[in-house]
C-alpha cells in the first residue's frame, strides 16, 4: 500500500500511529489500530516493543536523526535481533554483516564497525533498512525513505525495497509524496489530504482514472512540465489542523468547488470494487456532523 500526499497531510503521523510512536503532543481520540490482530492502543509497552521488531519494521525518513551518532552501525543494525533472539556478540557481528550485504552494501565488515557520520547518506539509509529487517518482521513501514537521496539513489532504494518485499514475503506500507516512485513498488494507493483519506484505489486504476480532484492534481504534477515549460501546480497550501472548516478540506484549492463544498463535508464512499472517494463529484453523501 502506498500512502501519498503533500507535506502536512498526515502521512507520517498515520505511519507512526500504527506502531504507537506518536509524539507526546498527539493522541488517538477514536477508532482502532490492529497489528497482526493485536490492539495497538491497548497493548502494554513491553508488548509494543516486541511488535515493533518482530511484526513491524520501521524505516525512518531521516537516517541522520534515526541513527545514534555514538554507537557503531553494526550494533544498531542488530539491536532488534539481539533483543528478540538473545544472540551473542559474535552472532550479532555475523548478522550485521549479513543484513548489510542483503541491502546492497559492500565492505560490510568495515561498515559494521563504522559510525553513522562515516557513512554517506545513501549508506545510512540502507543501514536503517537493514536494522528494520533485523527482527525478521512481516510488515515494513517505509516513511519517505527516498526523501534525502538524489534521483539515482531514489530509484535504487525503491528497487531494493521492491526486491526485498518479494524475497522476504513482506507486507509493505510505503509513504511518499512522489507518485512516480510509489507506482514502482505498490499495488494499492491511499491518497491523504489535510489529515483524512480522500481516495483509495488500485495503483493502475488510480493512475488511469483519478476520481478526486486532489489525486488528479498530484498525477498532473507528476507528468512534468506542460505547454510553455510551466509545471502544473495546485494553488495555495494544505490547511493546518485547527484551520479546517466545516466543508471539504480541499475546497479552498479546488477548481471544481461550489457553495455546497464549502458548507458540507463529503463522506468517504465506495466508487467501485475496492475503491473509495471523498468528493461530491463522486457521491452526494455527507459526513455526519460536518
């Protein structure tokens, strides 16, 4: 599953909520989160610590912030495995080299003994990926894993994740603002805007026929420059929490918005097999309570 949207749409918070790693200022007011059948919101912290390594591996967005600068890369890569499997120092050293090699890093013995500042940005991101896989999880949550990489490294990282997903039989949640990258690695897409889902669909269906104006705008921006070398853009910016009105949250930026869109909030409704859309262009249903 790919989760896409601009910065500020709630992609990272959604991913963090899955493994109960929300910042102190955030809280879950309603709903449920289940990970491998377990209630994430009610599980004790000791159990959550197990779930984060054994069931879900998390690949963070910024490796320079996620890695501890005063611990070796090898120690950090194998931390989850050492906690779960209780392997010794020699076993951890061998595992670190195996994982670093699996994510495409050469000179794995040297890298395992190195510290984060001695690695390039791409090497740090791959080391984080190795750490996320150390507990042999079933789910990999990749939170914008390519945002700090150059274009060539981005493609390489996406191809690596795609290969690991197939080889390990992983379920993948891939968070990104870049639809062109998402299209290479996912089967389904969820489009977020201003903290809510506006469309879900199969990748091919979404790319061929986006039903929500925001999804369409993202795809048009992905296509590149149009006539006269001008890139398609969406005017304005994502509204901040607390600034959301009673109507459709995308209405202030939408070319199709009318008076009803500004007054009432559309409901997320079915728009075909395995497809949902939150827009009055697709359904007349309103969200209860505005």
